[in-house]
C-alpha cells in the first residue's frame, strides 16, 4: 500500500483502538513495527493477522501476490524483535518465519478461511512466507493502550466485543459457503483463542481487580458478588463452546447457537460491569 494510505490507516487504528473502516473494515488487523534492515529506523505497517494461540499470532507476507517479499518481511528477518499493536495492547514480540510442513499447514488453514490468500499465491512464483509473532510480554498481554483504569477496562471489553463480532460474521459466511458441513480449521482456532483470552481476563479480574475494589469500596460488595456469579456462568458457556468447536467434525449450527448464547450473556455482563466499575476505577485514579 502507498505510504500515505498506510499512514491514514495507522492513525485511524490508533485513534479507534484497532477498529478501522474502508479497505480494512471487518478485517483482523495489527500494526507491525520493524527495524529497517538497512537504515536501522523503525517502520510501522498495517498487517492482517490470524489468531493462533495465547502467546502468538500469525501474519502472511503476501504483498498482494507481488513478485517480491514486502519490505517489512526483510526487516524482521534481519531484526526478529518487533513491536505489535493490537488496538487494545502494545507488546514486543519475536518473529519466527515458519517453514516446511508447519508453514504449509497454516497457509492451507488461511486459504480455507479466505480464498484470497490462494489467489495471491497463484500470482507469484515465490512461496509466500508465514510468520509467527511470539509475544515477549511477561505476566499479561502487554501494555494496555489507555490513560486510566476505567478506560483500560472499556478498551479490553471492546476488543472482546469486536472479536466476537468477527467470529459471528465468519460463522454466518461459513454457513453460506460450506460444502463440508463442519467448521473450518481457522474458525475453530479463532473460537478457541477467544475462549482462552476471555478466561484469562476474568481470572485476572477475580484475582486482582475485584479484591482491590472490594477493599476500597465495601459498598460495592453486592455488585461484585453478581459479577463473580456471572463469571461462573460465562465460564460454563465458554466451556460449552470450547467443547463444541474443539471437535474437528463440529456441527456449524450447534457452534453458532453456542456463540449466540455466549454473545447475549457476555454483552449483558460487560455492560453491567462497565456501569458499576468504570466510575469508581476512574475516581480512584
């Protein structure tokens, strides 16, 4: 993409904590900052990504099927330590270029989710690289892009909302285009990664934020008790979804029903938590 276009996307991405419109609307996007192989200067580029696990995401150096690898790929080969902005978080990562069977398996998974990757590969003689970005953040997902505790809670919640929105859209698209009657491999990974992230977030709240608020605001006890009960209920729904999508022969209709159940209860929970906690978190900042 032209530099001026990239800069507009970067500015919109940062201003809206990862949500952009136009060309990249509805896409999973991150900002990748690499160190120039020749200049040593930082370069930031919007890049599409695939969820993969708690501690790594995947990016593909397609350059839209151009005959040469994109500049950011050469940069990370020369300097594998990169900075990743997810919208909600910023963290350092180690870039690893995947090879052989692992590269082929993940690229096939990407193609299954979006045939556009195959179209890019057909346009070029080079083997399009797949890169894993391994988070180097310790004890959490990285530095949150927020200026207060209340804003931090809202930013994280909105990231979960957006990911669930994307998963629902992918399931709807899959229902129209599926010929196998099962969930695609990447969609299953997306669901499982979401489940793991939500579990980790609620565990962190239960161990740290809730006790902190309970000690400072005793009158908040009824609301925190309700939130803990909702955590337990959502954990059950997450486990139901995890069990369904963990099956390689998962039935798409069953999975969609589980996602809709989780969406309904999670949205009510997030809204209630924001109403109860954000004013107090910001008041105590």
